[in-house]
């Protein structure tokens, strides 16, 4: 990556927010505590991480609560911000729909096993 592109990414990340749909957890067998399933720290390259929903939110128990929480959490969504696509697929879809109500340019982040980093996919909905 050339220096100009790297500088541009760093400037964008300083101002941007990465909205994380959910942070999946699992119960550690030895301690009985909930532990993060994935290290999401590499996503911070794209901005400050903001977690939208608790890992226990289940769309099969109703969508009123998660919809309210997502609308509240995404109210400042702006161009340059991104959504980390992790968590329940229904909640990921709902997050994308609500983010599109606030901004018609969304950056989705997806983990690339090949490059061992989060890859940004820019979507223009205008």
C-alpha cells in the first residue's frame, strides 16, 4: 500500500466509528465465565469500536427491543463510518437497514482469513 493511501486510511479511522452488531461470546469451561469468541481489535484500524447489541439479544424473542437499541446506537451514523458484520444474521440485516436510514453510504467490514485483517466494502445506496 502506498504512503498516500495509508495516510488517508489513518485520517479516516481517526474520525470514523465502527459499529459492531454483536460481540459473540462463549462460556469458558474452566472458569464458567463468558469470554469473547473473536478478537475484534484489528477492526479498530477502521475507527473507534462501538458495540450495538448485547450478545444475548435474540430476534426470535421479538424485534422491538433490538430495533429500538439499533436506532439509538446508529443515530450518529455518518459517511466514513462502518458496520462490522458479526453476530446473528437477522440482526446484521436489521442493522444494515437502519444504518441506511441515516446515511446512503455504508462501509461493511468483513474478516479476510487470507489477509488476516478486516476488509472494507463500500456500498453506495444513493
